[in-house]
């Protein structure tokens, strides 16, 4: 079987590797370079925390478990857990309700005191108005570049071809391919036209194009309600700031009312503040001396000791791949049986289960975890009205 995978982010490469392990001849088409899309600007929190409904929770838990199964193969996954604390009654109530819910699902969580929180994060400045705190020990953070490198090494070893710097510009589907050509190449269901003028034949095409999914879907005449950036602060965008190396021993994620923080490697920290995202615009990224950068640094110094010398070394505006209902799109649309579409917000968490599950389905075995996420679930209602933007600590 010949398969063309569109997109060389963590999801596309994970799928390509699994397809090759099943025996497929795989070509990955990437319009820029591997990981240059959403994978390169992700907070990369590997978790099933606050993922609803339960079908989406179970999908994300399978992704988390999938990472753990392969974590020994590389250093991209840091399984050090996640601390979250609340300082107001609204957040406290939401956090306690969430803890009760995920405990009911069998998800490991520990209620923590300020003293226990300081054991987990020695530099933590405990606020006077502490209301509650929890520790999710099985959660992790991922270094996407290391994960991408691992997947690319696997792909090369399996004979996967990765074409960089070329975009998909069109498809010829079975009805459009002339009968003599179909007879000469039986079983070929589609031809993929590339921006360099070449074409690829494929039994199946997998779209893992992330926030460019709409562009691929339109070419295949398969409309999907994927939300695209419209205005600063909408659900598709958010700031990420990377600090200079700091003398801190923090080795796990922390979600606070003011700032989300996680290690970024080499003593650096990755910063995120969801309420600050109201001004995020990928077309106008502030510089490292901007008011946004200064606000993030002030919040960092308010929540962690030994951050007095912090500065923002890099400020990004990350862009999310976001289906209208906030859930994943996984599967084959009825109108295009040669095409398999994967589009999801939780790409880093889900990459392992998407890799194994998509490969299994393309080779004829249904993945039950995907049942509620099929592209046909929207019917004819494909207006891309965005879900509400996350603006509270802990929201995804």
C-alpha cells in the first residue's frame, strides 16, 4: 500500500512511522520543514486533565499512556508531573470538581498543602490567599524538537520519504483519473499534485496538516468547521515566552492563577498566561522588550524565587489547530473514501495514539477510541464558529 501523509509535525510523523511499520510505502509532504507548524509553538503539556467529554478524556489518556510506553527510546518526555493551585473561590471550586471527576475516571491526583507544594517546587512563592492545590503525578511535558528528531530517525530507518518545501496543490480522485490510467495502476485511488509540478499516486492520503487542514479539505471538496485566526486573542492563538537560563531547580509543570510555567530545557522556562493572550496576534508578534514580555516576567518573579535575573529570550505567538467544537477530527469522510483526516488541538499528547490508531484503521481495523470524532459528525453544518477562548488557569 502506498500512503501520502500531508504534514511533518509530530502527528504526521507519528502516523507515517506506524504506517511504515505496518508495511506501507510512505511519503510525507511538508510545505516548510518538519515541526515548523504548530509543533514548534506548543506548550507541549502531555495530559488528560480537564479534557471533556469522557470520550475525549479517554483519547488523551491513551495518548499519555502511549508516550510512556515509548519514553525510554528518547529524552523528549519529562514525566515529572504537574502542580496546580487556586487562590480564589471560583477556581478552587472548579479545581475540586475537576479532581473529583478525574478521580472517578481512575486518573491519579494528590491534594497538596502549601508545604507539599514547596517540596514539589522548591522555588514556589506560596501566596497568602492559597485556597487549594493538587498534584497530577503522571502528567508530563514534552520537548517537541527532540520528539520530532526521534520520529524522523525512525522514519528514515523505515524507508519513509520526507519531501520538504513542497505543498499539496490538488488531488485527482478515482472518478477524475482516466480509465486507461486506472487500468495501468490498479488500486490507486488518488493522485496528489505538488507545488513543484510533480504528482504522487496513493492508495490512501492522510491529512495531518494541523491549522492548514481547511486548505487540504477544500482541495478534496470536504468542508470542515476548522477555526482559523480572525482577530487578536481568539481561541486559535496564545503567547509563549522562553526565558534565559535561570538558577532554578524546577523540573515540572506548574499552573498558577497568574502564570503557567514549565521547564524549557537547559535551565530555561516556558511561560504562558492565558488572560494575557487577549492581544495575541501571529501577524504582529511583540519583541522581547515589549509590555507583554515585561508582564510575563513580573508574574514569573511573583510566583518563583531566584527569577530576579529572568529575561525573555524569545516571544512567540503559538497557533492552535482547532475544530469548531474543540474536539479532534479523526477519520475518513464519506464523500472522500481515499482521504483520512486528522485535526486536533491536543496534538503533542495524542501523537502516539493517533499514530497507532490511524495506521490500524487504514489497514482495516477500527480504533474504538476514535468513534466519536469522525469528520462526518458535523453533517452540513460546517460554519467555523469558535469555541470560547480559554481565559482561566488550567484551561487548555
